[in-house]
C-alpha cells in the first residue's frame, strides 16, 4: 500500500517538475557524468554495487525525461580508465550490472528502439570484458537507424 502511495506522489511531483521546466528554454544537448555512485552508497550504508545500480536506474529516468523535453542529444560519461584501477571484485560487479541492465532493457519492449534512441559507444572497449563489449556493439548495431 505504501509503495503505491509513494509511486503516485513521486509521479505527481515528477510531472509537476516537468511541467514547470517545459516553460523555459530547453537545451538541444546535455551531458552527464556518472560520478558519486560509490559515495552515495557509502553515505547510505549500501554496498558499492547498489550505488551503481541506483545510478543506472536513474539514468533511464533521465533519458525518458529528456525525450519528454525534446532534448536531441544526451552524452553519458559512464566509465573512465581510472574505474579499472578498482578492485577486481568491483570491476566484475560493474560488468555484471551492465549485463543485467541491458537484459532488462531487452525485456522491456526494447527501450531504445521503442523511443527511437540511437546509441553510440565511444572509448576503448578493450577495458571491458568480451561479453559486455559484444552487448555494446550489438546495441549500437540495433539502434544505428534510430534518429533520436
């Protein structure tokens, strides 16, 4: 019951904020740096991977909001070479999280295709494991004809 009430209030607040922001000038391009997920987790006494998971989930919300506002281009800086200096356990957890999130997107009516989002991956993919690299390349290929 409380979850349902929370979701209704959250939806109302989100829609209200979107309505207010839509009266101003909307940028054509926005960039996000995925930073602070570990600090967020530590502050809330979560495991590090929970912070990354929450950050990835919020990114999907941001993509939906961006579509609603008509923002044409979103750039997300999600991994740096420095991330690979972390413990092998954390890197493994991050790669598993990428696989999990990608699988969930595929289960949800193919999020990127549904919304016409074209995905371009930039950077040295040799740092990520082979399965994640293949998922990235597959996502790029699947979305190459999308226009948003």
